[in-house]
C-alpha cells in the first residue's frame, strides 16, 4: 500500500518561545485551519499539550459530511518538535511531525512533515491523485497564509 509524504517549511519572525507557545497549544489549531472544513475541537483541553494527550475533533473534509478525528500527541521535545498521530479518522495512517528551529535575525523555521496512508490500499490511489493530495496542499497553503498573518514581518524589515 502506498505511503505518502507531504513536507512544508515556513520561516516567520518569532522567538522560539513564541512559536512553541502558539503551536504547542491544540486550541490554536482552529486559527490555522480553513473555515470550509468546519473544524471543531470536541475535547476539553488543558492549557499545554503532553505526550499521550488525546484530542477529538469534528471536521467536514468532503461534501460537508461530518467526521470525527482523534489524534494522540505521541512525542514532545520542548521547543524542538512534537508529533501527533491519528487514532480514529479518515486515514489508515497519519503521522504529523512539527519541527522548530531558531534562525538568525529573530526568525523561526518550522517544518511540517506528514506521512500518511489512505484506507483502501491501491484502490484509493485515484482518490488520492484527484482529491486528497490537492486538498492537503490547500490546507497547508491556508496554514502558511494564516501563520504569516499571525506572525507578520515587522514593517521596515
């Protein structure tokens, strides 16, 4: 069965502490997810994530049909990276790594790497080619734009 990888790198102005504070809070996920997905967090969330934390969402990724998605935060290296993995949802496998690196000039490099596999094996490949790949690209394009708005380049830079 095919395994797919999506990688995105974004550089934005922030300290490592600012970036980590924002991205390590699952509450902020709604702010960087397209409105069209009607993303809703169903879990009661603590102020900070922790390894083993389970998060329930409702999302409408296709034709407005509601879908419950459960992810587990499986790894955390404070200020460096965290990983969420799907436990219930539309994918056979979903492993999302978030890496943060401080650059010169008060900037952060953020790497998202998603490794995923669709349910249905080879039969799902046409769906991946026609729908899933482009939908994921659009979601991450929206995220890039949202992060740019949340962490704008200071004027005069």
